[in-house]
C-alpha cells in the first residue's frame, strides 16, 4: 500500500502538521509526498527518498500564494487561461501516474492541497481523505476558478477532516456529508524534554515572554507595540520566519529596548526556546483565517510547560479556557501576561498543561487520519 500525500508546502519548509503526519504514516506504509514546485527549492519530477519508506517529488503549479507580490500577481494572471490550467493539470497527472506505476500496488490519498485533488482520480486510488487544515481563502485573494476547485475537492473526497469546529461549520455549508475534526498536535516527548537555555535568549533575570512561530500579517503588531512599551520590566522575544509584508512592523517593535527578534530557528532547536520562556503569547488578529485556526503552538507551549496568553482571535479557543488565558483588550493582555508568569511556578497547573499536550501527540492525530482512510490496524 502506498499513501500519496498531496501537500501545500515543501517538505523542507517550516516543519508542521503535514510532515508530522507523513512521517508517522510512513512507519506502516510507503508514502509518496507530492508538493508544488517552489521558487528557490529543488525541482524533483521523479521521487527522491527523504526518509525510511518516504519519497518526495514536485509537480508544476501556479504559485498563487507566493510571498512575492509580483510573482503572485503573475501567477493569478496566467492561471486565468483555461488552456494553461489544462496543460499544468495534465503534467501533474502524468508525473504522479509515472511515480505510482513504478511503485506498484494499491494507493490511498491524503490531500491537503485541494488543487491537486484531480490527480487522485488519475491514479485509481482506493480512498481519498481531504485534510483541510486552514481556511485557504483567508491567506490571499484567489481567482474564481480556485473556489470551484475547492468545491470539487469536497465533493470528490471520501472523507473530509478539518482542524477546528469553525472550519467544520464552513465546510458543512458546502458539503452535506460528515466532516471530522482532527485537531493539530505536538511531538510531545521532544517539547517536554529538558533543554539548555539557548545562548541568544536574554539571560535569567526579568521575565522573558515569547512568541515562537510564523511572523505574518495576522500578528497584532499594534497590540504588541502597546504591550511591550507598557511592560518595561519584562523582556519580549519573537522567534520564527518573517514575512516580507511585515518587515516594517518588526522594525517598529525593535525600537523597544526590551524587545528582541531572533529570526527563524531549526525545528530541532525550537523546544529549547519554548522551554526557557516564562510565558508565551499567541497575539493574533481576528480574521477569516485565524477564526478557523487550531494553533499548533498552543500544544507546543503546553508540552514545554509554559503558560500561554492569547487574544480572542477565535471562538474555538474558548474550549481551551482551562489551559490558555484569553484577552479581549490590550490592558487585559498585559495583565494576563503577569498572571501567566506567576503560573509558571505553579506545579499543579504545569502538570495540567503537560497532560493536555500528551493527549494531543501527533501519533494520536496520525491514527485518526489512518482511521478515516480505513487503513488496517488504525
């Protein structure tokens, strides 16, 4: 049995849900990871091994969500041509068919890139799971044909999973069949393990409050600017990849003497940064995208034993009320940070955090997806 995993992201991009699921599922079957060609990354039209029983390949695609505005606009313009879309789709199907034919045997498909759903039919797959992990239409303005592709993907899938109740409600508006909530998770043992303090973190002393994750336009920079300026007795750190659109916002925060931006760090190093925080933040704006987000970092912060403060960016977050402090105002956000730092020394609360994280290990999520694919032994 071969699992064809159609991903939105490159294997060597930020390590997150897709890689976690694919890696765990490769323990029991062969996995063919299919990703769109990404500028600046290696093109592999034939599969190459990236791990035991796991191979990776790329297929041509329109970069409709490219970080570079000019590339994104050009992609949108070109994708409006039906002839070009037909050509790209035909190449995608031919490349994956060739890879599957060489592997032999039955296939199942886990699709996170719904624009590749049509390829599942080209390989005569046994069952298709559409794992819809974010509201794709909250990232950027797609041309109309993309919404049509999304609707066809929902109709084609044998099973659909989403990461949050809000996403489930949105999908049910377009799909009358069942939609399953399979939340995000954490590599519990890695994030719960003791770790030395990274040398670029501020030394022990005043409390260190951190955000570890993608630094993108959905971050509430006005809130951070106000909070950091009002809490001079605390130090604030951000770790993660910086989107070009918010470079000026980071420059604004950098004017505060108690703020430090450390940039992106390898996934293997991330737990050490989290473990050595006194409190953690999820300072998101409420947008179409964030309302449907089930934040991976909440599980990671919890596994690391770090109390979390979040904005009220989603109604779904309230189900974690016993785990995370949710702020509705700037003043409340600052007050919750002080409370979170005090909780860092509460061993009973820390045990609650780590127990919550342990129940949401990525192994659990992989089993849930395997069950939806109706795989034996799931």
